């Protein structure tokens, strides 16, 4: 088999090592250029499957080519002698009407019925056209001497390796997946640009709102300071009002007390005047 997967080249790299007994798993992965053991096992399974398919393909090809040379002939009891002065007849009839096959015609039929399957440059198998036989044995004894009918598959006729066909299908699928990934990546890039634009817009709006909030916070602090001064002044005024109210209450109490004393004095005066009148 030809080197279709580059395995012997990689194996030559392994042979170039100084001491192959101390080659570790990391060295093998590094030499064969594989990221991990799982990918190496997948590659080996793929190569094994391709080798098996190629071997089965060649076995099928050899079997089909070998069967094409087999010709089932009917046994003849007697072969008549051919005269030199007359034309060679491929079939002679006996007295009972039985057909007898000439050995030379059999040899000729064998060479004519052989299937030659050479490989051309494109890797395909061609079947050479069989020449038409005009002798009587070919026309009359077709039921007695006939090659076996074999169905040759399309892959065998075209000489297309199953592994290569799978590889082509995988490559096509890979290209389709790559195109899908590229379209998805383009869409993602568009969405990323939109998100970046919106992010910048929201950032500018946030900065403007932050500035407005900072200004409002400064104004709020000033208002709180003014309110604090007003509250202190009002509390002082309330204290003064309470003090003057207490003073008024005390003065009112003194006035009431003076009124009572005046009433008492007026009563005493009246009593004294009455006593003076009696005297």
C-alpha cells in the first residue's frame, strides 16, 4: 500500500531518537504533533479503519478479477482430428447429433473472454472490451461454455478507496461547518460591535447622569446647611419665647397676688370706716 496518511515518515522520526526505550508519552505526542492521547487514538483508529477498508477493497478486486478468468466448460468425451487441407471448424457434429468442442477454439475463447483490469493514472479500473467471436462454437455452444456472472460493485469498477471517499465526505462536512462557523462569527462580530456601541452610549449617559447627581448632591448639602442654621435660630427664638412666657406667667401671678392683697386692704378699710362711723 502507498503511504496515504504519512505514517512511515512519523515512524522514521521515532527511529531517529537516541534511546527509544526511554520515549515517554509526551515525547511521542510532541514528535507526532498531537495535542493529547485522545486525538492520537482517534487518528490510529481512523488509520486502522482505512487500512482495513483498503485491504478489503483489494481482496474484493482480486477475487472479482480471478473469477472473471474462470470458464465453466462442459466435458467432452472425444475430440475429432482437424484436417490440414480444410478450414478449421470449431464444431463437428457426430452421428447422434451431439456437439463436440475443438480444443483450439476453447483456447481461443479463453483468451477472448479474459477480463483485463489495468490501473490508469486516475486510479480507476477499466474493463477491456471483449472481441466478438465469429466461430460456430461461440454461437452454438454458448449454453455449454459461459463465464460465471459476477456483480462487481461500483467502487471496485471505479477503483475508489472507501477510506478516501469517507475522507472527502468528511472534508466537505468540515468545509460546510467552517462556512457555518464563519457566518456565525460574522454575526457575532456584528453583535459585538453593536454591544460595544451601546456600551459606549450608556457609558456617556451614565457619566452625564453622574455629573448631574454630583451637582444635585452639592446643592442638597448647601440646603441642609441652611436648614441647620435656620433650625438653630428657630430653636433659639423658641427658647427666648419660652423664657418670656415664663416671665409673663410669674408677672401675672404677682399681679393676682397684689389684687388679693388690695381686696383684703379694701375690706379692712371698709370695716374701719364702719367702726369710725359708729363712734
